[in-house]
C-alpha cells in the first residue's frame, strides 16, 4: 500500500483529487450557507454541484491507486499488487457511493451503505497487513532469542489500531443511511470521530517511532483532528432540535467549514509529499 505515496504520479493524482474535493466541499458549504435564503433552488443546485465534484475527486483517487498497482505489476511485486487491487476495489466502491449520492440529490440510503463497504474493504486490507507484520515481528524476535528491545521496530499494533479505526469509521458511515433518526445521527458522528481518532493515534505513534517523515505528518494530524471535530459537530447537530431553517443552516455551515479545513490540511500533506518526491527525483 505504501507504493501509492512512494511514486510521484499517484501522489500527484491524490493532490488533484484533494483539490477537486476541496472545491466540491466549498460548494456544499455555500449550499448550507444559503439554505434559508429566499431562493431555495440555489442551495440545492450548489449542493448538487458539490456532490458531483466530490465524485470526480474520488475518480482521481481511484486513478492514483490503479496507477500504483500497475507500477507494482510491471515490477513483478505481486504481494504489493494484490494489496493495491484490494485498495482499488474499496476506492471504487467509495466512488460509486459518491456517484449514487450525486445522482439522487443526496437522498440515496444505498450510497452510505456502499461507501461503508468500501471503507470496510480498506479496513480488512489494513487488518491483513497487521496480521502479516505481527507474524514477521514474532519470527524476528524468535530469531534473536528474545523480544526486540523498545517499540521503535514494532508496527503491528499501529496497523491494528488503524484497522480498528477504519472499521469504526465504516460502521458510522453506514449508520448515516438512517440519518433521519436522531439516535442514528448521533451514533454515526461519534463512531466516525472515534475511528478518525484511532487513525490519528496510529500516525502519531508511527512518527514517535521514527517510521514516518516528519514534514507531511503535521498537516495529516491537523487534518485528522479537524475531521474528528467535524464528525463530533455533526453528532451534536443531529441531537439538537432547530426551531428555524436559518439556525439549521448556520449549524450545518459550521460542520461543513470544519470538514473543508480538514480536507485542505490533508491536501497540503499530499502536496508536501509530492514536493519531497520531486526533489528526490522519484517518478
């Protein structure tokens, strides 16, 4: 899976996807801000444009994964190729979910379920990596007749934490298919926030063990923190009863604005990685 961000072209495609996703989220932000305006059709049109832009963003991310998979096949890296194939399947399901959401004007319950399955595929992939890394670490420990000193060389727990986070995110995302229920909306937001928090912990621990480059990590952590905050805010909004459409529009605007800031931060992390690869001459 690391090959996706170790080659310049896939990483550049990720940056392109992030830029388009930012534009799409910006349209959704404008839609929420104009929710209570006299021209209600304008809000719906902005939301529809935002959803289609987010679909294009997922298509860019799928292209990045497929390009990395092709590189692995060309180099006869079959294990990496198999992992990236599974990643491509998960990303394809997320793209299909975005397309269904856009085609249904945001009303498709199946889109949330499809997206949850896509995240679940990624979670299973990460869980399989955790198991494989754990076996390798156990063999290495037996080879030196004892446990490896310190935690710097351990990765299995980090992959496991990431897998747990993705599973929580998948469950929360799937629950949004019943977003008309107040309890479901609160549960979805809390589970999604918990999943993102687990991912953030894994990234933080990996940096402390000198496993990640320090430059892209800071914006990644900022983006994950903002994303978790946006999910918590969404849970709060789901649990409140708004007396006017204006109040609801303001609350949704705040949630979408935090999400937009999160996507910008993650996009900056990808751009930082692109610059690192360009400087090092990696293609």
